[in-house]
């Protein structure tokens, strides 16, 4: 009665729906299909792929402790998945395959092709909705549509969520050893960019749950006040772990409830604000299923297709390299490239700067983020970019264009974040770091702004106004 669990971006043994279901039905073998070429076409860079590789090694060690062997196969593209899994199923006389659904379009197609192939071969296969409380399509508006706006989605989520949806799934016990060996894990082939320092992001469930515990103990209750200040460690920094499933949203929510008298929507304002962010994560996963055009490089808002983005390679390059002359933007871009992560407030500022001040196609920025982010995840990244570019669900209205200098003085008041990432500006008086005057710039080598805020703002407004709805 051997069960096969196919692990993907759910690299944990605790609270894993597919693994728990497999273990409830018989002894388990696990498999990981590495699809480097496919992931590169999705834009993931070395940092994410390196983290993925380290995370597979971490779960292999945990599975080993349960006597669950981990098979490892390399495939170039998703269309090979079904055959490789069927071969394994035949070789080991597997009774049933289990996996947790992923919701971006290529992953949906891959999963469907696997389900179809197993059906045809007469072998049971079951997908589980594990990464979200509500399977996409099961939380809809009164008219029966997918939500395209966050607030009503979140209200409905809170109203309808049940204790059963949030209950932790069983951790498998130690099984009797099988006569199947784990495969050695091959090293990652060399890629055209280098991963960030591995020590910044230790892989594995333990690192993830330590992070959660520290966050809730020291920062959770201040989250609503501190989350917008990039120089304060105010957020959980759990995104890389959530993206690869080293921790689940259920584990996060259960931990919140035990800190907050069992509540998710009431009680401590820091904790409930944080819960909302986890619901944003789920919202964008539903959006990817309900509005699949967003997975095809299309804007959510149809009419914004006609927007005339500027062809400006020089501007794009300056943005990528942190040389726009707007210190908060440049400091943020250096944080991204150096650490693989960027603070949420800065993701909004830099994304808006590219799509509005430079009027450069948001898809170029989305791809650059994906290449560098360790937490790069299609639904959240696409959702965030379309929000900033005012082309998406619940988008920022096009006329609300962040002034980067005002954002900088509000959220990095002492210019400390700027000084950390742009040491050339450290000698400047704190207040001058947000927008250094020309006479102070010369000795620093830091560039003057590549666009004027007012003129750039007007250009963006004109471009959006020219769209017919
Ligand atoms: P916390 O503030 O502690 O939030 C907890 C968790 O909630 C996060 O780890 C994340 O899983 C989720 N979350 C928080 N905010 C959002 C959001 N707006 N949308 C979806 N989920 C959210 N997040 C990613 O995980 N991957 C991405 O590729 C990604 N790209 C983004 C691109 C842009 C342009 C923008 C504006 C946002 C993007 N985000 C992305 C969302 C958000 O910036 C990060 O999730 C957050 O900064 C991660 O830090 P944290 O773990 O400390 O978050």
C-alpha cells in the first residue's frame, strides 16, 4: 500500500496536507522533481534556486528521521513530470500519489496533466489544497465571481473560515524502514548570477519556526506600528520560508491565535494586522486562478493594455543598479541585490518609481525582482507589481503616485537605511540624505536624480489619462 508524496514548494514534514494524507494510508516514499530550466523560464535566479536546493537537503534530513526515502529526479520542463512520476509509481508499485496544489497557471497545467496521466494508468492520485484556507473558487462574491478587491475578500475569509480549515495536519510518525534508498542530491548547476550569502537565509523548518517564534515574541505586537520602517526589523521576514513551504500559513495563524486569546480578527492590533498580510498572500493566489490573464503577462485591468510604456534601457539599468539619484530607491535596490529580500514599503516605492516616474513597463521590474528575490513567488510578485503600476486588482489609483522623497522622510526619518546601503551618503547631514543638494553631491560620486519628480509625475498622469476605459 505504498504512497508517493511529490514535494514541491511545501518543503516541511509538519502540517503538510499531502504528506499527512499519504502517511495515513500506508508507508510513504517522497519525490522531488527539480526543474531548473523550467524555473529559469519563470525568471527565478540563483538565490532562489540555491535556497530551494538547500531546502530540499533540509527536508531530506527530516524525512530520513522518519524512514521516508526521498527520490530526486531532474526534469527540464513540467511536461516531463507525469511520465517521470508514472515511472516511479510503476517501479515501486505505488498505490496512490499525493501532492499539494500550486496555483500559478503553468503549475496548474502541470498538475492537471499528472492527474490525467495517473487516471489513465489506473493509479490513484490526489491533489490537496494546502497553501490556502479556501480552495480557489470556493470563496466567491455574492454574484459567484472571484474577488478582484482585497477588502471584501478578507471580510468573507474571516466570516467563513472554520477551525477545521486552520487545524494543523498530523505529522507522520516514524515508519518501518523500506527497501528503497534516498537519492543523493545533486549540486545546483552554475547559473549566470550568483546567490546571495547563504548565511543570511538558513534553510529548513527549524529556521522558519524559530523566525516565527522570535517575531511573535518580540515584534508581533508592534507590527502595525513598525512594519513600514525599513530600518527597523519590524516584519517577520518569513516570506522566503512561506514561499517554499518551510512553514505553513496554518502554523502562522495557530501561533497568532495562541498569542491572541484564540482570535484572528479581534484583539491585538499588531497581530491582527499581520494576519491580514497572510490573507493578502491567499488573495493573490485566488486571483491567479480566477483571472488567469495575469499569469499570461497581461494586466488585470484590460484597458491598461493600451498604456504606452517608455522604451528606456538607460533608465531601467539605472533603476536595477541603484543609480537613479533617489536615495531611498537606490538603497532599496541595493538591499534587494545584496540580500535577496526587500522590505515591503520599499517594494512599493521602487515598483512605483519604475512604473510611474520612469513609465517603464512593470513587467520588466517584475522580472528583475523575480531574478533577485529569495521569496520570489509568482502570485505575490505579480500582484504587488500590478498594484504599484495601477494595472491590477485593487490597484493603487493611477493618480496616487508616491513621492519618493516624501516617502523617504516619512519612513526612514533619520536617513539611516539610506546611509547603510549608500555609504557614500553617510557623511551628509541626516536630513540631506533624502534628496542631497547638488553642491553636496559632487564629492560623493552619487548621481543627481535621473528624472524630476514633478515632471515625471505629470508624464505618468497624462499617459494614464489618455487611456479610454
Ligand atoms: P510580513 O510583513 O511579516 O508578512 C507576513 C507574510 O505575509 C509574508 O511573509 C508574505 O508571505 C505575506 N505577505 C505580506 N504582504 C503581502 C502582500 N502584499 N502580498 C502577498 N503576500 C504578502 N511577497 C512574496 O512573498 N513574494 C514576492 O515575490 C513578492 N513580491 C512583491 C513585489 C512587489 C512589487 C510588492 C509591492 C510586494 C511583493 N511581495 C512579495 C509582498 C511583500 O512585500 C512581501 O511578502 C513581504 O515584504 C515579505 O516580508 P515579511 O515576510 O517580513 O512580511
